[in-house]
């Protein structure tokens, strides 16, 4: 008999005995957070002098003036306003693309998967420190399954970042995704998404991505024009729903939206050219719209010249009308900033302000990044509000976000699962690591 085979049972027995007799560590004492007020995102009202009791990563009690448990550690945030940790429903943490016409292709051919993963860790840290404690990452943009690795590394405490749901590679029609313009002679050309043609390839891609750890799947219903067929999308969606996973559908055009919804998509990403009928269909199907318009707010403010500014502003005004109509019709809206460059990673709260400027009342814009986003992610039992049983994910601001939504760009305190990630409440007033938000329209 092999020596290893004979010795292994003895090693296992010894390890088991040691584990049984190892001293148990004492339970962590409760942590109490106090502040001037807490925004209840369900009611839209402030709770004065809240006391949040945290035990084992989760909130055990919350309310005004609650007694502090004996022996608890107290963290007093003074005059701050406390909110639930924010949620971004459309991130690309593996994307740090050069902002040039050829930047996407250059990224794919010059960066290793290992380097992309390290970039993802940096982006994850910036996103968490901006107050976003949970994200739905909708495609690794050519980094294959590095998003799964990043998600798992964060869960294991190896790197700092938000809770992640990941969609891995994304699924697009052959010839309908970045990078474009490459020589047809190239073999094994790099791709930003997994491209397919036909129902069986669609089904296989879905099964492969789910098998490699996808929490949801991302499909491309259009790219300027409709691309994947309803039948191809339906095969992908069937596989996802069998596995109790949701589908995020990139759909800009009205026809792309209709095709994705007919196939059974759970959310529409972008929807920038949606007509009234498409928006009404989103509402009828109970799907969620993730408009991703904050990028255009930033682009207008930071345009390199007047011509570019006017072009971005024209696009922004058009998208604002779509978002305003969607809100008027009662379409469920979730916040997603769609950052994919070094400049924009960690600036996720700009999307919340952009939603407000497009017509959502402040509390509705905040809900889009808290309770509404949590519902879209299927995590409403764990995040999105500050209530007993939820993770102790919270942020604090110096001002009133209902009076000035841009306060979310000046997050002063971040806690994830009861652990303090950032605390600048004792810093000089007005000091912030965040870039100022551009002036309103």
C-alpha cells in the first residue's frame, strides 16, 4: 500500500482531534453606530438619533434612541446622516480602458489576464470607498472569468471591494461586439464578449458561463440594430432561469427592447432610444430599466471642446426624456453608472444625481441605488435598507441627500458588514477624495 494512503487517515484523525479540543474564540462584542439621523429609504423620512446595533456582520436592532447593549463598542458619527450602503447595478470592474478610439482593442492585446484582475481589485476598492457596498457586474469585457476570481477574493477577504454578482463574459452575436476593425486575417482574435451564432451555440455559451460561476448572464439584444434573435436569447434565458439566475439585456433600441422582453429578459440595460410603447412593455413585463445616463453628465462637464460638449449634451437631453417618461409610466428603475475607464471607476454616485436631474425625486433616485437595486439583484433580504437581519452595510454623509443629492458624491464614512472601510468624518469640513460634481443644467 502506498505510504501516503496509509498515513492520510492518521493525519485526518489528528487534525479532527485537534479541532475538537481547540479553544473556541470569544464572540465579538456588539458594535453600536450612532448618528444625528438615518434616512429610511422605504418611507423617505429621517429617523432622528438612530442607534444601529451590529452583531456578526448584520444589524440586530435599529431605531431612535435604543439602549446600548452592555459591553458594546460605540461608534458615534456625530451630526452625520446615515444611509444604507449604495448599490450599482451596472458595473464593469474589470474594465479600465484607455479613452481613445482604439483603446478597447489595445486593452485586450496588451494586458494579461493577471494584470486585468489586479486592475479589477483597484477598481473594486475605489467603488467600495465611494460608498457602493454591493454591485452587479455586467461583463468582464474580455477578461473572461476574472470577475469570478475577484468576487471570490473579496468574499474571502483577500482584497477590499463590494459584494459582487458577476455575469462573466457576456453573450453577443458574431460580428456584433468589440473590438471592431481588426484584420480578418487574425487568428484567435481577442473579443470582449463570447460571440455565438445559432440556438445551440447560445445554449452552450449559457451553460458554460453558468458552470464557471456566473451569478447572472448578460446578453446583447442589439448593437445599433437588433442582433441576437429572439430564439437565441430565449435559449440563453431558459438556461439561466432553470439555474435561478437572471438575465441583463443590453438593449438600446425599441426593437431590441421588445425582442429581449419577448425572450424573457429580467432587466433592460441602457434603453436610450426607447419609445413609449417599449417603456410600457418594460412595465407590463415587470422588468427593470437600468438607464446608465450618468456617463453623459460627466462627459458634458468634462468635454475637451465645445463641439464635443454639444454632442454629449444632445445625447444627454434625449436620454433624460426617456428616463422621465419611464418614471412617469411607473417603470422600475435601478442605478448603474457603467464605468469602464480609470477616470470613472469610483464615481458611481454620479448616476444617482443624473437620475434626479432626469426627473426622479431625490428619494426615488436614492431608492434606485438602494432598495430598488437590491430587488433587481435578488438580495433584498440582505442589503438595500437598514433593518434587523440585513448586512451592516452603511454610509454616512455630512449633509442632507434629500435637499442635495450631490451629497452622495461626498461620502464621509463607509461600513461593509460591520467593518469600517472609510471614515473621514473627523476630517476638515469640505475635504473630499471625490471630484466635484459638474454644475446642473
